[in-house]
C-alpha cells in the first residue's frame, strides 16, 4: 500500500496489486500467465461503508499493468503455504 485515507464514509487506498499464477492460466482476462509469473498494476480502490460494513467497492487502475514478471523463489514458497 502506498497510501490509505479513512473516514466514517469509507476507505480510500492507493495500492499496487499483483496477479500471480499458481498454475498456468492461459485464459486469464488480463493476459496469459504461466505458473510462477505475475502481472502488477497500481490501483486506487474506494470502499464505501454503510452501517460499518462495505456496501460498495470501486477501483481504477492508475498506471499501466506491467508484466509478466517472474516470482522469486521466496515468493513461490510463500504462495505454496
């Protein structure tokens, strides 16, 4: 996460999201991935709250998606747990 803003109406988050393949994903909507590869993109995500619960989620990509990249051995091990 790069930044978080919270108030009574919700949460606003600026974050980098990673879409990693635990197995081959040739039909992934953002593009094909082989096991151990990932795409990454920066997003602005807004969670609107109603009565203290998430009522709506809106997201917008704020930078182009990059990848595919290779997961490190440590990242692969963490995902395997």
